[in-house]
């Protein structure tokens, strides 16, 4: 099976506390909303301590439409992705020309040529690098990207591949949208980038890789298109976020995890560790209760949410890096999981090298 060798991250360049961000939002919405204190409660209830933003706070008011927001996305996304991928290569001792496949994912900006195409120039990949840009998978794309890259490496066991996720959620904020979904999103979502190096089991770095990847699992839940996603409007990406997300997590995820373990020949067993996307406090609590976990089992997810907010597809890759840096015992088997628009889930098994 393929291996996960390493992860690198790049934070957006402008860091703010949650209090600073809330004060800015109250300046915009305080006189328009019937109960400004409710905005403050929403901001506090997401349990985020601070976030990094793609552009300085004062610049957001200058972004008038989707085009200007997308220009700002490109301006920040390409350098962040370049930084993360270059750090990944430096840590591994590989050159860009040693990478055979490059996958990029985002749901917060549009680019044609795609983000991975732009990295061909800034990082210096070979001209015959196979590229796969992913768009629209949202928060689950970190795990889905790992799974698609793993599928590729199963057929190319002597090769190395890179996944890079860039999410600049702050650039999707709708300043004139006073819906509960948008107000919650304004306090929850942050900006970040992560890159992952994976190798096939015949690659020289396989033996030094800390995690073995296997058993990719996809689950699509029918008739849930309006649970999570975007409405694309003139001013940009308008969030769709249903309060039913925690309920769906509680109803659907236990069966998917059970099926994952059964398919791996581990019927009736529980994972030793969990690498879970931190959708928000209610989602993490629902996942914790549904899988009969202790809070410490998801502590890395809680810590990531508090430190950076929900960075969509990049968040679970941050947690993957923290898992590698705080490794479970040799031979441990964990579940990696995320949910996103569709509404759907992606899962896999990770085994700590002995």
C-alpha cells in the first residue's frame, strides 16, 4: 500500500484574534441586525480563538464582487501553495522533478490555468507531471485528495506524488448577507494551506514514512444538496450551511466507520486514533458521541479549530501533520475522515509504521 511521508503547511499572512474579527464584523452588521448581541454569541460559540486571513482586514471592504475577490485569492493562494510544497520537498530531500503526480484542491477560488498548473512554474515540476485539479469537494477534499492520490500510487508503486490544498475562506464572506449561516461562517472559517507527500511502497522513501494508507471509502448521502455548499452569486460564493449537519454526522458516520473496519478485516474493532476534520464544535461533539470517543481522542481536531478555525480541506491535513508529530504507538490503526458538500463523506485507514 502507499505511504504518507510528510506534511507541510503555510498559514495566510495576516493573523487576528477572534475578538478583533468580531469587532470588525460588528462595525459592518451592528446597525443592520436587530440583535447585535446575537452576532457576538455566534462568534463566541464556535470556540475559535483566532484566524489567519489572506489579505489585511481593512482590504475586505474594497472587494466589491466575485472578480475582485478571486483576484485576491490568486494573489495569496499561489505563494502559499508554493511555500508549502517547497517546504515539503526540502524536508523530504526530493526535487520537484522527482514528483510524478500533482493534485490540487480548493473550493474558495477559481483559476484557469488551475492552481497546480501555476505551481509548475513557481516550484519547477517536470513538464510531464500528471496533474489533477479538484474543485467543489469542500471540507472533505483533504481526505478525498489523499484517497485519489493513494489510488494513483497503488498503480505506480515506485513513484512520489503531492497533494496541495489551499482554502481562503475569508474571501467568500458576504458582507450584505445577514443570514444565520453567513454569520456563523464569518466566525468559523479561516485561511490556510497544506501539502502532503505520498509515495508508493516501492519508492525509496516508503521505509521512512510514518503512516501507511489503505481502504479508501466514499459515501454519498442522497438528496442532501442543500446541506452544505455555495450559491454562486454576483458578489461571490454565498454559503449554504444547514443546521442538520450534526444530525447527519450522528446518523451516517457510525455505519461508515463500521463498514470501513469490516472491509479491512477488523470487524467489531475501534480505531486506535482518529484524524478528523474539525467542522465546528457541534460537528465534533456529534462525531465524538456517535463513535463513543473521549474528547482526548479528537483533541488534535479541537486544538486545530481553536487555533485556526475551519480551513475547509486544509484543516484535516493540519491535523494529519500534528498526528505525525505526536505519533500513536507503532502498529496503531486510525481512521481519517471528513465531510463536505453533497452531502458526503470520505474515509480511509492509516496504520502507524511498526
